[in-house]
C-alpha cells in the first residue's frame, strides 16, 4: 500500500498536517503519493506541481482529475530537503502557492539495480491523459451499444398494470402501500417516507397592525406580504419565496412557486365613483362603491370577507342599525358600503372630499377584500423538498403551512405497538 499525504491548497497557502513532510529514503520511488485538497478558487484551476529535489533540476507533474499524483522519481533520488510548489492556471490567471518543504532520509543505495525511467515532461503527461481519455471513451461507447442492444429484453415499468412481467416504480410501490399525509398547522410535524417528495404550501390572510376595533380614532393599517419563508427544523432548510408583488392574502407552493392571490387592497383617495344608499333609519345614509371582482356573502346577515383600517367589519344587516362600519352586500350585489355617523347625509361630494383630505394627510382609508376569482402568480425561490428519515418539522412565517406526502409505515407500526 502506498503512503498517501494530503496537501491543502487555499488562497496562497499550501500546507500539510505532517511536519516535516517525509517522502521516504534516497533512491526509493513508487511508494509515495500526494492527495491535493482544493479549496476556494483552487477548485477551478488546472494545477501543476513542481518538485525541487535536494539535488538536481525541478520536475513538473500535472494534477489529474482524481486530485492525486505520484511523487516523481527525481524528487527522492538524493537525501536532503526539497520543496514542492503548486501553480494553478485558468484563462488569464496563474496563482502560485507558498512552498511545501519535504525531507528525504539518507540511504546507502542499492547497487546493481536498473536505473529508473525518468518522469515524462508535462506535455507528455497531457498527451498521455488525452490518450487514456480516448480509450475510456471508446470503451464507454462500446458498453453503451451493448446496453442499447439489450434494452428490449429488460421489463418495462408499468404503474397501471399488475402482471408477472411488468415492473412497478419505487414511487408507485410507496403510493400504493403507504397512506397519504395531509397536515396543516404551524408548525406541522410529520413522519414521511424518507426521500419521498413532500408537497408544501403556505397560506395567509391580511394582517392588521395594532389591536381593538378599527375606527377613525383607532387606525389599524393593513399589511400584505412581499415574501414567504418556510423552514424545516431538522436540517435547517430555509426556503424564501419572493412574491412578484405585495399579496395581502393567498397561498404559494414552496416546491413549484405557483401561487394564488385571493385578496385585493385599495387605498381610497376620493376619485372613486361613489353613490349613496338611504336606509330605513331617518337621516342615515350609506356610501357604496361597486367592485365587480368582490366575493359576496350568501345572505345579508353574514359578514363578508372585507377589512378596513378605519371601520369595523359588519354584516349588511348590521350596518343599517349601527353608527359606523363597512359591509359587503349579499348575493349578486357587487359592492361594499361604508356607514359613518359623521357623514350621515347623502352628500357624495362631501364624502369624497373627506376621503381626499385623509389621503392628502397621509392617513387614507385602506380596504382589503376577498376576490371572487383568485389571481395566479409565480414566486421565485421554489425548490424540491425530499423528506428526511424520521421527524420532519415544517413551519412558516405566514399563517399556516400544509404538508403532503406518504407516511412511513415503520413509524405507524411502532405507534400501534405502543398502544
């Protein structure tokens, strides 16, 4: 067995854990080899090692694809101290590391032995490597032809049939034998089949800052999201999904990046097309704004999915009897209304002026409502999530995370045995 010495190349440093580096006795050869550990930029270089022996001229050896080189004959021909210099090359760049010192122990020699064949020069080494590569390529091509000739003899995978000649894929076997996982929460803890691709989605709705009931005196701004993060605790796998725009409520797939925007946000500035609506209460008026893409409740006693920074959400019926609030009309009536006792008459111009003034003051009325039809989008940063063996704990900075996959039968059996 040969003596293998590791040399680490990093930036301009070249160092060996062995101090000093011994490369055998004078006149010995063929027993010492070096393994080159490439770090940082050295991983990109074509590397030459120049051996400066204790006596005689330097000898160059090219580091091959396996990152190993044999110590050349000339490097250990005489006793004493020598140096190894590593040079890395790529287009327009040459980087030379500091010297690595080595020692050759003295010996009396072995008279009568044949002189060793000298190390070929670098050009010959490159030509030899090219020749070997061509031989390997010819061998690979020959093997490929043999494999191609026998492909028709290999049973084909058929996940739709159960026969004595058809094979099932490993995924089909798992899908058939292992029950599905469908978990939602934050976090989600599951025990899937190791290596099986997990389906992971994050979901969220609009968030309002502050606390209490929204009102002109208690403004609660509405926040959306520009990104969503999903983390698996066991391997600290963090996936950050960058959304194409601010999304106030929706869902995004961490594996594919496909998502749906389920909410729409509008900031009122008084330029909207408002109208008014009388109520059964004398002197009370509601101001309405039509929105053809709004999702409406089934009946007027149900609250619609709408939030406002200055008005509390109510059902359509409740807004007739309360002093302030915002509601969505039911059924096919595609509009929302705002009641404010400060603006109880039917003066639309005055209402629009109020909205414009609030907008100019930097405290506009902000609304977010659920869309009847979600709008698709694609997020950046998605990636596959193969299941780990054992516990998988996934959590998100959104509201909830949904995980799908296939349950590990071994875990199920252990749980049954514990009962």
